C-alpha cells in the first residue's frame, strides 16, 4: 500500500492503542452500518488472523461496535460501545476463525434486523485505512476514502454501461469501479467509488431500473474531514 501523507502512516485521531486494530476497525464497522442502512438488531462479529488473537487486548471489539453505532474514530464513547449497543437493543456475538485467504486484520460482520441480513467483510490494512472485501457473498474491493455506490442487480447485458452513463449524466466522476457476479445471468453487484457524492435523485433513478434490486450509497469522507 502506498501512503499519501504522514497521517496515513501514524493514523487518524482515535480512541485506542492501534490505528490498525482500533481506528481501522471503527471504519469497517461504520461502513457496514451504512451498507446495512439501519441500526441492526443482531450483530455477529467474527475476527480473523491477528484480530482473532488480540481483539480483546486492543479493544477491536469495542471499535467495531463503535463503528456500528456510527461513532467517529475519536469518539470517547467507543470505550463503552458494547454496553451502549446492548442497552439500545443490539444483540452482540463475538467469534474467532481462521481463513488464510483473508488479510490478517480481517473482520466479518453478520448484521440482521426484521428479517433482513447483510454479511460484510473488511480488512484494516494499516494507518487506519481499510479495504472492504465481501458484501453478501460478492467479492468486492473498495475503501472508505471515497463516496461509494453499491448497486445490486441482475447480470443483464448493458447494465454496467447503463449505470455509468447515468453517473456521467449526473456529473459524477468515477474514481474506481468493481463488478462481481454469482453466475452468468444471475445476481451481480457493481461498486463505484466516486470523486463526489451521488445525488439522491440519481440514486433513485438507478433504483428504478428494472434489473436493479437494491442501491446503497455510503459517504464517510465529509464527516471524517469535518472531524479532523
């Protein structure tokens, strides 16, 4: 990974001893909360690799739950995030597992509420930076450094081109794009990181496309810039 500045090395303003094990974990939790789109009634949190070995000592469990509560990396409430989440009605389960294919600092969040579930996997790659690796069984790759749009749709001809044309027409510049599918003609996902926020009207337009099942837009950049 190439660091852009000294702050990418030392990490952001944060609560906790480690930018990788705390600040990055908060960001993964926040990204998962935004993808889920609501306060989850249940959260099963599975730590892999070094996260599994050290999450208690480094407070990674508190950090992830703080992210699920949408706390910023330097919010002092992170220290009591588990108690706060449970008091608000979130049922928490913590587990550990091993998967050699994952980055050592990886966490999987299985979020559920009112019959809906999302499974989200992210890795803390250093300096508080993260990469999201999976969403509901799709292999993806995006960060929280840009606004991100996730479009769940059928794998139909021209769908990706249609999405990019709509973004172009709305004045949205694509910084990075990733596409995955579960089979030919089956379920697919298009992930777009953009230089600017995607307007609500444009999101609704994409949602209205016949082959689109769900659209998620998450933007943590403006809040983190304001906090810094």
